[in-house]
C-alpha cells in the first residue's frame, strides 16, 4: 500500500541553525500538508500546499518557515533559524484531492530537537 | 469554527473489556469527523471517518464510532480490547472555513492491562 515517507526520522540541531525536513507524498496525491506536535500537546496544522502554492497557513507558520516542492516527488519544510520552541514532531500528510471528506495520509514524522 | 474535545487524556481497560473513547465536536456546519491512532514512535493512521452517510461507522481493527447529532458526539468503541490496541487516539474534524486542514483533539492514551 502506498505511504507517505519522511526523512530524517530524528534531527538534532543547534538554535539558530536552518533545518530542512523532507517528505515524499503518495505519488498521485495533489494536496500536501505539514502538521506539528509539541510533546504532550495536540497535533497542530502548519500549512497546506497545492499546485505549487501555499493554500492555507496557520499563525504558527511565520516568516521563519517555508515549503517547497523542488521536484515531482519531494515536499520540504524549511525552518530558517530554529528556536527552542520549534522542538516537536513534524508530520507530513497528503491527500488525493482537496475536500473535507478526503482522507489525509500521514507520514511517520520527523522528531526535531533544537538545543 | 470547528473543534473537537476528547474527554479523558488517559483511559485504562483490561484485555477483553469494552473500549470507549469519548469525543464531542463543535461545528457550525455538518461536520466530517475522523479518528486516528498513533502507535508509539509511529505516524497517524486513520481508523475511520464519518462523512454524513451512515451514522455508525466501522473502521479497522474492530473499531467503530457512532455519530450522534443530538449529543454532538462521535465516540469510538471496540467490544473487546486487545493488548495491541494500546496507543494514542485522536478525534479530528475537517475544517469548514475554506481550507482542508484537519483539526485535532488533544488525544486519549489507551492503556490495556493483561
């Protein structure tokens, strides 16, 4: 069964450094998402992406964050200058179409630790 | 705005006992609701979803959930718990404000005792 993959599974970085989290969505999916889960808290939406553009972003997704689909398969989340509070599990998701009923398939997550 | 509230951050049951995880929703429009499961060190897996067809929704691993509009609830049940059901369970609602994001509850951790 097709699945969303994410690399790396765990990333440790120093405060102020740039990180890029990578995702490979399911191949025939058109909508892509990033969510994050700070330890002990709920899963929060960051951004959605369709047709090479951001569709929607939350207030968390400030100028330090960016997303890109650099080629036909990868979907990346970049954090320009990491802060301690960026430490979280980051989940990528994809869906075939953009609709409220369409299932979003989640990857296994990247645990980001900012020291 | 849409939201979901999960009652109980931790639920503990004995193996073979009924599992009941509670979720209440708030929505200004007919909601589309989901239950996801997260096993330790894994991603989120869809258990089941309600999209306004049948009010009793059957999912994977023997789980089901019933949509009750009068109670604004979407509780998750399983008749007989198995040790492998130990995980975190998230109730979620699909956003209705124009985007397609999923709005998650705080999660309920299920413990299964032998």
